[in-house]
C-alpha cells in the first residue's frame, strides 16, 4: 500500500522531492495511523462491495470502513454482516489490491460474529470502528477487540468514534473524557486512531452544518473537538492520532457566500477552470476544513464520497518548505532560534520540535513536494 500509486511514475517524480513510503498492517502504529488519510465509508449492504473496494484501491483510496451502523437499515443488518465477512474472504482469496479495511459495528457482540465468519479474510481485516464510544461501552468494545486479536493470531486495531451526548454536554464532558482517556491508555497499542463523529454531535442540538460553513463555525461542536484534542491529542507520548469529521457535501448548489478559494494560485498555473470545478463540487469548503483540521491538531478525515479522497491526500503532502524547516529543527538539540532556509520565518528549536516530528511522520507516508510545486499542482494530478 502506498499513497499516490495511481499517479504515473514520470509525473510523480515531477511532483515529489521525497516519494511516499509503502505501508501495511505491520507498519509502526503511529505511522500507520498517519497513513490512514481519507478513510472512505461504504455501506456493508452495497451489492458490488468487493468490486467497489478493489476499484477504489486502484484509484488511490488507502483506507476504507465497511459500515454496519448508520449506513445500513435495521432490517438489512444481518445481510450486511454476512456480506461484510464474505467480502473480506473474497479479497483474501484473490490477488486484487485492497486498502486498509475496517468494519464499523453497531455493538460489541458484532465483533465476534464477524470473526466467526472469517476464513481467508482474517489477514485482510485491519480492525474495527466503534461508534458512540463512551465510558460505559468502551470497556466492552476494547475487551472484544483483544479477543478478536487472540482468535485471529494477529493484532487487530480499534478506532473509537467519539460522538455521545455525555461527551457533548458541557456538564459531563471533562469527566467523560478523563474516563475515556483512562480506558484507552490500558489498550494503547490496539488503538490506531480516535475518530470524531461531528454529525451525531450536531444532532444533539438539532443542527445540520451548512455547506457554506466548516465544522469549526459550529461553536458547540468546535468546543468539543478542542477538548478531545486537549485530552487525547497531546504530543507528550500519551496522545493519539485524531481524525477529522466527515464533510457531507459533493454537488453543485446555489451559494449564499463567496467561494473559499482564492483565484490567484490557480491563475498562476493556468488552472482557473479547475478552480471552478472544485467550487462547483463544494470542495472549496472541504479544502478549508482540512486546513483547519490540521491547525487544530487533527490528521486525516472521514469521507463519504470518492471525490473527497484525493483532496484530503493532496493537502496531506508535506511541502518542501515544511520539510526543510522540520529537518533544521530536528538537527539542533541545544535549542535556540534560527531563520528558516526560506528566509520567511523563525524556527524555534525546542517549541517546534513536536511539530517537526509530526511533519516528518507525515512526509514518510504522503511524501514531500518539489520546490515550486503547489497544492494546485497536486490537486490537478489527483483530483481532476
């Protein structure tokens, strides 16, 4: 598995100073969590599920979730369980490419039911996604995860989704986060990433975020995200990779506000029509939200439409300037301050060290751009 493998070699070398590294289930946990990138959800009941996964893998999707929760009607749940396991077995028995694969279950009991049905698919499954993970359900989820790893003879990862009312409500949030923090610490090696379920958070208040806004404009949800990062996203060795919430929109509409993409970066590379394509698909809002995700300590994103994958990945690539700064910072152990190689900022060696380590981690799985290569160049290569 490697990001941007769908881009032809000659074009890849024009874009990248450092190529993305391959990764897989056996990769270091922190690196694997960073490599998730855009995690595409697909209903377990989709008729062409196996073919869809193979198709998406060939087009650059590196992580997918087979969904047995919100995407599946109650009366189709048993059919979905059977098909989810059958799909993993088909992929395990074949030679077609597939991404990192997870199953989002409705409850802890479903984990054992899926494991019971796995044959050749046992080596295909990367892990499970646990919805509405809280201090009450968490211990059971983590318990069945340990049992699944033991039965399959390999480590199976869990990704809790934080979205429950006890977490959202201001009166109970700190206690709930503290309890979740303790629960996850006991099974740290099995927790690949913590996912944020902003749609359920919005539901607590009867809100649906508008496509002209980012999730950070919805203050009651943005406050929860900030607290999740505060408790679980620390860079002191106790934190986890935290992934961004889903962007729901993907089609043209009448706009109330001006687009969030400036024209000048596209005009410089003769790509103004491409900018209009992005705006018409509401991808300017997604681009803005991804930028704010990273500014708030979040890596990767849940996505529900294939067109969003390339956008998330293009903005995950480390720029040559970021890479240069990170190397300079990590080269100095004695602290101090120095001007960036690009002569446009000061690098403080101690305060910026955690950022530099994260940047190098991201550079390993998403690569580093050549000098002069912009996000527009990357987007044109993977999102056209």
